[in-house]
């Protein structure tokens, strides 16, 4: 059965105040992305996130028009579930929030995966999706815990103007409230960079898989990530709703 978010306006998960590097006290709201701001969030992922993310930037996906189109379709599909979240700067004007960060969240179950894999991926992007889906299946909460679905993510990104403020960890912590509200017991995500892995550890995620990139091979037996020697990816999970 396809999962759908309960009806209602976008839910607010947290309101915080942070003093930035210029000693300015900034106010942020962490909330579900409103429907009228879906395009803004997807555009953020297709520009800022694609340039920065460890494995996607490794293959310069942002410079490949075909791959970029596929990523747009992917995030546009994910955001339609209605549970992706964003951090908005509301310091100057709460009526005109500024996008500071995005976390593309989804409820992962059989129907979701079927629809996701129906999107056409080619070339290096297909190799990347094959890799990600393959390793995530090994520690998928549906199989390791016997649940129907879990809270997954396909990208957490903070705008460069708002980095070094701890927003990444703040966005991750919102999953606790999301799990409780929607009765989702586990969240599981592949964290591809050391910075993201440390943020997840601070939020009490536990490591379910820790492997070096240099051991990842493509279907022809060649090393998939030639520029990531000495680095590891981790799949980390957290129980976010006690049963």
C-alpha cells in the first residue's frame, strides 16, 4: 500500500535561535516544506547539493544535462510525499522566509521503491543508484526489524551562507518528532561524507554499515570511486518512535 502523509498544513518541528559568525542572532523554523515552495527546494538540491555531495560531485552529475534531469525528477517525486523538511531563516521577516537548508525525506516501503526505480537513470548516475540501493538493502529496516517502512532521506544540504551554525544537526534531530508524529519507528540513511557522519553520530544515530569507497566495484569489476581512496561511507540508523 502506498503511504501518504496525513492531511493538514505543513507541520513545524522546531523553532531555534542561533548566533551566527557575525554575532547576529538569527531565528530559524524547521518545518515541512510548503507545497508552494517545492520547486525552490528541488532547485536547491539540483544546484548546491549536487555540487557538494561526495559521490554525486565525484562524477560531476551537476554538469550532465541527462543526469540532472533525472535528479530533478527524483527529488520532485520525493518531495510530493509531503514530509521533506527545510530550515528557513525568519530573522528579518517571518512572512518571507529564506531557505537555509533542505532534507529530502521519504517514507520508504515497497510502493515507494517501485516508483523510484521506475525513473530512468543512465550512465554514471545509474551506477550510483545501483550502488546506493544495493548497500541500503543490506541493512534496510524492513528486513532487519520487520517493519513495513522507514523514514529515509536522499540528501541533506545547507546553503553556504548558513554553514558552521549547526543547522545540519538541527535538521537531523527533527526526525525524532517526525517519527513520533507519523508512527514511523526507524530512520535509516547513507551518509557519504565524514562531516555528515559526525553530525549523525551527535544525533545518536548508530552505524549499521561502514565500508571504504575503494572496495566498491561496478558491474564490470572496476573501482567505482577512483577519487575517494581513504574515505568511507556509512549507513546509520536511529529508532525514532518507540513501539
